[in-house]
């Protein structure tokens, strides 16, 4: 595991620990975050921890043709109860993601410093959001890093049933239409698996990222 200094550098991803931790320290500057995502690395740490940089041995991704939309979800989409927008309320989305109480997670990994860093990335067109509205209220959404051919999903939230799934589905359709290669979902969870995401080896992910 590498300890970062002020130098703008990351070690090769295959030097990560078996759990996927590659480096500790550094900062959340625009330049370092851009380098991280382009290198297959992302930050993930708790509020009271130093910055941890990850490149897990297995990466959770979605190949667009594998998207699973249940019959009940298709019915929800057909009802047109929600309005979906792209990148119109980024700070609101990341702030809601920060506030979400998640099962088996004592706190949030989206620190105040991270909120400000990603809002700066949004201002220069690198971080983007999907918003789901119901009667002019923001009820769901997600945000991530747009690399032009790969979208790195970071977090999602839902205040009403199915809102985050709607954001996810709309994002996938948008990425597929615009010839992206994959949606990067970083690490496994059951919710992502239910939507069709699968784990691939880090080496295969890096081949796609560097294509």
C-alpha cells in the first residue's frame, strides 16, 4: 500500500492489497480525482479516516445489454409518474446521497470535503447527476464521474419507492444511446446485482477503461 504525498501520482493498480486498497493520503483536488478515475481508482473512506484510494481485484460493472428491468418496474415507467432530468441539480443529489441511512453502515462515506470536491468536478463537466422528480420534488437520483466512454457511478438515493431505479435505468439508456462502453458500479451489492451488474476482473476492467 502506497502513502501519497503532494506529488500527483498513483502506483499501478496491481499493487493494491488483496482487499483493493491501493494508496492512503493525498487530497481530493480536481487534478488528483481526475487522475484517479482515469487510472481505475476511486476514493472511499469514512469521515474519521485518512483518504483511502481503491482499485478492487473485482469490479462491479453493467454491460448495457444485461440491464434487468422487472415487469413491475416497466409498469412504473409506463405510468409516467416521474420526471427525469440530467445534470440540473448536482449539489442537491450528492447532498441527498450523503444523508441516506444505509443498512449495515454506521455513517456516510460522502464527507463534506468530498461533496465540495465533486461539486467542483461538476462545475467543469466531469461529475454529473441524474435527477428524478415527483410533483417538483426531488425524490431520487444518482451521480458519478463521466469519462466519455465509461461512466463511474458513485452513489444513489431514493425518497420514494423505485426512484433510484428509475434514475439508474434512464442513465443506462442514455449511456447506451451515446455509445459508452460500460457503467462502472465499483463494488458488489445485491441491489446492483438485481439490476444486471456483474463482477469482472480488474485486468478486464482496465482493458475496457484504457480502450
